[in-house]
C-alpha cells in the first residue's frame, strides 16, 4: 500500500470518527422522546435488584422436605449494587450486575434462607468509591461506552492496577475438589464458603491459572476430572482449554488460535473429548465507527465445533467440524456413540442479540430467530459431517440433566419453557425422555401458574436412587401478582399427573396445621401425582437470575 493511499485511509477514518462522535454527542444532548421514556427492562419488576443481605432461620415449610434432602440449594445471579435506576441507567444489561447468591439450606425437614454478594475485586472497589467504577458490557453497545471502557483499561495500566480483576462472578456455580465456586466467564473462579455463602476470594490454582475461567466447566463424576476453557477478546490466543485433576491440580492449559474473538459461553464434554464452540457472535471494536455495538452476530460465518482429546496438549490435535451459522448459550449434554460419532443436545437459536446486548435492551426476545429451541447435533468425526435436528417445538433455555451423567449417555433432560413475552421469563418445566437415543423422543410438562415465573430447575438425585430420574427438581418461583418468592421442590418422576394450576395452590398457607398437607403420602396428598413435594415461602423477593447448584450436607462439612 502506497503512502498516498495510507494517507487517504487515515483521513477517511478521522472524518468517520468525527462524524460518529458528533452524532453521539447530539443524541446524548438531545435525546429522543422514546429514549427519555425508556425504562431499562432489566432494572424493573423482578429483574430489579434487592439492596441488603439477609439470614432467615426456621422458614415455614408447606408440605414436607424429604429426609434425604440434606444440603443447600444455591442460585447465582446479577444484582447491581450501584447505578441501578431503571430510567437513568438505560445501558445496564442483565449480564452486568454484581453477583449475588441466594441459598436455601435444608436440614432435617427445616429450611433457612441466606443471600450474599460475591465480594469480587470489582465489588469491593465500587463499595469503597460508593458508586460504579468499572464499565459494563451493556455500555459497549454505544460509542461513548466503548471509549470509556478503553479509558478505564488504559488508566489501570498507567496506575499499575492492570492486575485487578473486573469480573462479577454472577453467572453459575460449580463444586469440585471440596470447593464451591461462583463463576463468570471473564474472571477467575471465586471460592464460596457454604452455608452462609461468604466469599473466600479469587482462586487461581496456586498461581497456575493465567487466563479467564468459563462459567460452565464440565465435571466428569466418574473420573473426578474437570475440564474448562477461558476466552478473552483483546489479545491472542483468544481461547485456552484446560484440565483439572480430581485432586484439584491444574494439569495443563492449551492455547487455541481463532481468527477473530468470539463470545463463547459454554462447551461440550464427553468421555474422551472436549468440544470448543466457535460460534459467529464476534467482537470487532471497529464496529463503533458505524455506531454499532462492538459485539455482533455474523450470519454468513459458519459455526465451528472443535473436538480436542480430553488430555490433548496441542491445538493441532483439534478436529474441527463446520455447521450452519447459529448460536447457543447452553449445552444439555454430550456423549459418544462410538469413537467417531458424538451426540450433543443444546438450546440453539438462528442468531442472537444476546438478550438485547446488540439492541440497547429494546429488543430482547421478540422474533423467532433469536429464540432458542432444543436441538440435537450428530457429529461424524470420520466423515466430517454435522447433522442438526430440532427437538422442541417451543422456545426454551436453561437445559439441565442429572449431573452425574455429564459426558455420558443420559436418557432424561430438563428445559425451561420461555413465556411468549419480550422478556426472558419461564412458565413451565419440560422433562424429555430420549429413550435409547435413537427412537422417538417423549416429553411431559409441569406448568406453573399464569402469574408465576420460574428460574432454572436443577435435578438432585434421591439418596440411594438406582434410576436416572429418581430425584427432585427445585427452583425459585416468583408470583407477579403478589410479588412474593417461594422455593419449590418437585418429584421428578411425577410431573404431569397433577391438576394443572398454580404451584402455589397445591399446598395451602396453613402449612403444618393443615390435615391435607400433612396426611399420609408426603406433603401433597390429595393432589394426584404428588408433583409438588414442598414449598417454602422466602422472606424477601428473589430477583431473576441464572444458574444453580445443590451442595450436599457432606460437601458443606467437607
């Protein structure tokens, strides 16, 4: 490229930058009527944060908590501590909030509740300043937000604070090697002490962890190993793949080169492979010159699936397969039919705005291509083919299985059905029976009430269970009419033989004094199927969140 052409490019970029800056200044100084009236949907209703930390003992239990449920249900989710006004903080996104853990401890049929912030570097810095310090991911959708993010990073470098972690630990939880971790994909894990959910601190595997840690590692319960990846958006290599031994030692970390950085939320794992999901939700800072978010979904880019041997040591060992452009946040499970054929179930969308991240929270879930449906992938590593099959006819998310089956064939899976609103609310649990994995797929649905919305439900095996689906399903349920939250436990093997009405109506408010609620057959006698085992009113509203984990009493006292 000659000097004249280089000069012309610099001039064009300068005028483009000046144009974008002018347009953004005008929009900021003279906001439209629509902008003035806009209230951030992620800061109102049950997305709005709560402002304190509680500990509540001896909660009323309607029905009966089973004797074999001894432990703590813990849910992670965003709860912005500062700058959370729905009218003024229009750029806040659901992914941005400080991590807050909500726990229900079950011991000998009794229940207690606790909620605690995850005390990350980011949280502690904001507390000291009495206000938000770090930029939010939602702000990268705007030109000024991106500039502020760059300025904050440069400031940290100049002041020698670049080692400060910026993660919120607001997404998921995992238990491994006797430790409970709160997770987010742009930081280290944060160790949590159950049952009071106090933060121990960031965990770096004795200094061996040098990169980010996904919110969705995979634990192989047969070997005790944990596999994970970490991605970053600003420097190569954009991805690392890593393995942790059953004894908690970080065995290796393999750098993986990608052409362009991508938002990579989950991964797949089987007995012998880990699956890297390179999907076309890309990060390109130059988009700000077009007044666009630095993130974008590139529909013309294919999806790539990288199969690396679990104990692979080099990216050259990865077998890459290519499929149609799509996006997926969450994998249900993966397993091997044989050494060359792998099956994966996940919730897939044609494209993604990442729940409004690309649209300034104005379009969250309002058209079919952005909605996710349960799919099956059949990967043939020898023939290098990818086959996709849609399973669900309805939009769904938050897929879960019996975690003991992670990486191996599982007959049952559970998803949350999305309510048809421009908001990520869920109104039903759907249980899938995949049979032998080759025949017809069956399903059954437990519907919550018209005024109720639920979060991800997790499966907890019954003690001594010999069947994969013999256990309990549990989550928080929010009633939009009463603005109350309760914790519900369902019998995973008895979901549809019930009268379809509000889960709150299965058990009356009289609790232990009600003869029907305490009669023979458990806490829900009188209702066919005994689907609702117990319901525990929570003494405060629990905002919508992300992922959960059950920690057994044995793990708590480990």
